[in-house]
C-alpha cells in the first residue's frame, strides 16, 4: 500500500527543474558536492550489504533487496510520467528512490539498518538538477567536477548528515572557500573566500544565519595558527548547526 513517503518522493522528483538553470546550480555547487559525497558513501554501504558492488554508485537498491518487487500499476504509471521529464542520467536513481520508498511502505522486505540511500541524491537534484559523467569517470556537478574514489574508500568516508536547507545554503558561496574554527571549537565558524582578481573576503557565521565581514582572520600567520585551525566543510557544517542550537545526532 502506498504511503505518504512514496507520494512525497514522487512529488519532490516531479518538482525538480531538469531544464538546466545553470545560475541556480552554480549557486549551490558547494552543497551539491557534499550531497553527492554523502550519496557515494551511502550507496557504497548499500552496495556492500546487497551484493551490488558492480552496480555502484547509481543503482536501484530494491532490485537487489527484493528482485521480484513490482510497483502497483497506478504508481508505476505515475513514475513513468515523472521519468519522461527527468534528465537521462537521473532516471535510474529517481526510479530507485520511488521503488525503495514503496518497498518500505509495504513492509514485506527485511532491510539492513542503513540510512536512506536516496535522500542526499534527491536533495542534490532539488538544488540544481542532474549530474553528468564522462568516459574517464568524472562527475560534472555543474560548477564543480569530482572523480569518485573506490567503493572501499567511500565506505569509510566521513558522513555528511546536515541536510537542513539553512545549513546547505550557508555552505554555498562564490569563490574558493576555506573554513576556520578556534582551537577549542567554541568560537564562531569563519571562512575565507578567494574571488577572481585575487580579491579576498573574510567572514564569520553569525547567529542570524548570515555570513558577515570579520577581521578575525587578519592576523599574522603565527597568530592565526595559535588561535584558529583550518577545518573541512563537513566539520564546518556541524559547528554551524551546533552554534544554532541544532542537536546533532550523527
């Protein structure tokens, strides 16, 4: 029996703009990169659990968990209409997301205790549409290109679990970005953005969920090393949410 999750998944995919709004996708390049990172990690976990290593990283989990599973005819027809409008590269995972949601709704399959395999990828699509993959294995995410490492590498990758829109928006920004925190992690998260023409902007993330100019990073190299440490964007996301009072359960 179809439940709210299956319907919601269909509606989210139906609402994705696949037409190629490059400005929108470019504006979310950093968060989309992290969402793809988390998809590759979760997909690796499911591939190992289901014996789908050869199909990793973009595959239909349900086909391995329950090979005989079929969508109800009405739901299959709705999915077919959604897939006709979806980008070609995304169709397998869009189908996989709906089928997996319905598999869970029906409750007949025994599933491993693993995180939802498709949520990061659906968020990725919602924040700028498709990805493209070339013959060398690089993924073009629009605004940034990555090459997945091995499945084994992604199995042990650091999780990215901060899916709130406000947090994802905070991670997006123009230029090459580096993050900093105080050595005790009690100060605000800072970032330095290097823009075209060697322009540099130093900003602090404030309690009103905005980046505002700061002079805190404008120290000598030694002074900055004594007070601040450079951190990765995944840790920055966690600290941003902690500072806003969000309980982090990852």
